[in-house]
C-alpha cells in the first residue's frame, strides 16, 4: 500500500515550481520600484548636479514637459483602466476577455505607457541627468520582463485571436492610425472600473511633494518648515 502511494507522488523536481523572475516582478510590480527609489534618493544626496542651473528657461521648460508627461500619463491610465477593468490591479495573471478597443487598439500596454509617462514627469523635476537615465533603464528592464510573461499567458489563453492582435498593435509604440477602432463587444469605457485609481492619484501627490521638498533641501540647504540641514 505504501509503495503504491509513494509511486503516485510527483517527482521532486516537479512538486515545486521553479522561480520565475518575471512572475515575481509581476506580482510585486507596485513594490519593486521602492528600493530603486530609495537608492536613487541616497545617490541624489551625494551627487545632484542641476542641468538647468543658471538657465531660467530650462527650469520652466522642464516643469512644462514634466506637467505634460504627468497629465498625459494619468489620462492614459484612466482611459485604459476604464476599458479593461479592475483586473489590471490583480496580483495573479488573469484576463476575462482580450481587450482590443479604446487605448488597446493603439498600443498593447497603454497602462504601462501611462506609468512610464507619470514616472518620467516626476524624475524630470529633479533636473539630474543620471536620475532620468537610471529611471528609463530600470523601467525598461522591469516592464519588458513583466510584459513578456503577460504575453505568454494571453497567447496561451486566447491563441490565434491574441496572435492576430499582436501583429497589428505594438507593445509600447502607439499607432495613432488605429485610434477609434472598436474592440471586443462589451468593452466600452466604464467609470465604475476606476475605483482603485484614487490610490494612484494619492501616490502622485505624495511622490511629487517628496521630490520637490527633497530637491529644495539639497539645492538650497533649507527645507520649508524644517529649516537648514
């Protein structure tokens, strides 16, 4: 009896799923940037050159581009979440339907494009070359791996329908010629899907305040309400 039971047990190498860094990054995509942000703040403490120093026009141009990126990024997120629903915040790979309309007719990962624009808008406020470059490299590595496992899942679930969609729409580069294309039936924009977006807006305000106060402290030596460092 015991021999029969033992024979039914899966081999040791099959009983435990191997670690997949892509899945880890997907599950913890909201938290992975935190160590990067802390490390960046530490680096900025020691080295924070200002590429706009002595040039007022560069300061205002940076602020303008930053605001455009932040507003465009959040608008794209709202548009995307309204079409795809709350499953975009899930910690497990799942997709009730293949979203191909609205922003998904233009680019395959509109939420991630929106995230990139949001983050870029904030790092631009630092006016530090290496911070901007480090952010772009970090974002590219993290989200390329995340998108890779998502695409693997979607192809496995939707098969030819997803492969055909992937041929027409690029990962991150928008194809504005496809703007207005209809997608899956029942995929209309829904305001009710935006319930969790208030946390993104709260994080935006908090992140902006941290960066502005930190940069004011580093460059002037005086932080409002706290005095000299």
